[in-house]
C-alpha cells in the first residue's frame, strides 16, 4: 500500500503524505524526543526504494534537528538539539578506561568547568544519526579524535548491574559491557533543554554489581538527568496506552502480527491495523522504542503501568541500519538493548504507535484510569 493511499487515514498529519521522501512532511510532535535523522528508505535486501511503507524516513517522527545543530566553543561543543555541552575532543582520556576509571576521569576534566560527568545512555544516544555510519554522527559534526568503537555511559544495566550500557560510535548499537572492561569516554555537562527524558535509573552499583549509595558516585542514578517522568506515566483507554512522558499512544496489543515476523511483514501488519481502525498507527522508530525503556527494570525493561498484552522478547523498529541496510533496528525488551535484525528473517514481533494527546483525561481525573491499566 502506498503512502498516498494511507493519506486517507492519516488523521495526525492533517495533510496528505508525500509519495516521495524528498517532499515528506515532517510530523509536528511535542518536543519529547529527537528524530533519528533517517532520510532514505530501503527494501528487505538493503536497496533504496520509494518511501511508501511507513518507514522512519517517510514519517520523520520526533523533534527536528536545529540548523546549525552544533556550535563550537573553547574545546567544547554545544548541541542545540539537546542543550548539552560535549568536549570537542572525543578521546580526551587517550586510552580506554574501566567504568569506574571513566567516572573518576570525567570529574577532573576541567576546561573551565567543574560539572563534567559521564553521559547517561539516553544522552549518549542523542548524538547518533541513523542516516550515517563510520561514524554514526550527523554529517559535518565538529568533533575530533572520535574512536570508532564503544563509549561508556553512566547507566548500569538493570539485568546485570556488574555491566553498564555503552554505545558503538561506528554503527550506533547500544548494549552493555562488564564494568571491569575498558572502553572510551566522552564527557558531557549541563542539564539540557528538556528534550531528553530521564532514563528511570534511581539506583547505583559498584563494579561488581553491588548496590552502593549514589551520593558522589557520578552515576546515572545520582544525577538522574533528563525530563522527570509524570505520575502516573501511562494512562489507558480501551486498547490504547497513552504515554504522558512522550506524548505517544501505543496499541496495547504487543503481538499485532501474532508471532515473530520479518521486517516487511511488520510494516504491513501496522498498515492493516491503520486501515482497520482508521487511526494513524505506524511502526515505531528506534528512538520511540528506546523511550519505553526503564533503566531500573529488566524482564521486561518497562516502567510500571506499561501493561502491554502478549509482550514478547524483541520488537522491530521502522528504522533501517544504514551500516547494513538489509538489517533494521530493534528493541530487546527483556534487557532494554538496542540491536539489529536481518530484515528477511522473522526475528521480532510488532508493536504500533501513533502521536496523540491525553485521551480525554485531565490530571485531576487520572486516578479514574489507573485500574484500567491492568493487562488486557
């Protein structure tokens, strides 16, 4: 089904979808998460194709990158998208460090400021562009000495607290590594402009994964940078699960294709739902999937109240991996990791999302909906 046909049910845009990505309208959303930067569409074999299937590049959901995005200062770079300041040299330490060494190193960076810290996983991912690789940063970025490998975040992995999350700057993957291993360090400072939300991590752990007091640790659980989550975060109405943090509505059926399917089948399953219900459902992009993750939880890595029905192990995103365009990005629900799967294989299940406002509920009436957020 082409984007032109889908325009008939595109309630959210208020305009017809373009038949080609060059003229695609950028979806107007609340500033609650950044767009991925993906601009091209790819078929199952990785070849370019018209943007007619609801892929990330066609929809363009998320806050658009400002122009210019980066402004350089004295050895620092301000990112106007997030309001965060990074060191221009992405390898100040010169060598890989263990996680605890990384936390200690960033506290002593200096450069005219005393509030440098290790970025949390959401801050580190915010630098990525999903239209580039080697490195996976926006074209024309001003950073120097970038290493094409893993960079530490300050966020421990809830599924195994002796590990912490890291991001691969060559291709954009995010997984976790042992805290006693050595990886690269990229300091950040500032509270940001509110675009990025907090990761949900409130606990701190040592290198062995033992709980420790957060005060003075420099970890994500101490700083808790990012937009505070509303309470309750999720509000239910029928088969819709409204995320008040993101301004997104998720379909509560987390198994729309009735099992694991390939990527093209995932796109088609959401389009069938879109036509059936007459609502602008779509396959979420990789940033929208990641925004679901609560870094204090695992199995599943979801916040309280995110009561999806028939929740599975992994979910396709609408975002292609340009490092290998016959692969697409996915969320591993048990761990909260961001990885990839080959498009032609039935690796993952299907969720659907759409933009929306609170479903007829004011803050004073939210308690009326809490009981309806139990599993279907």
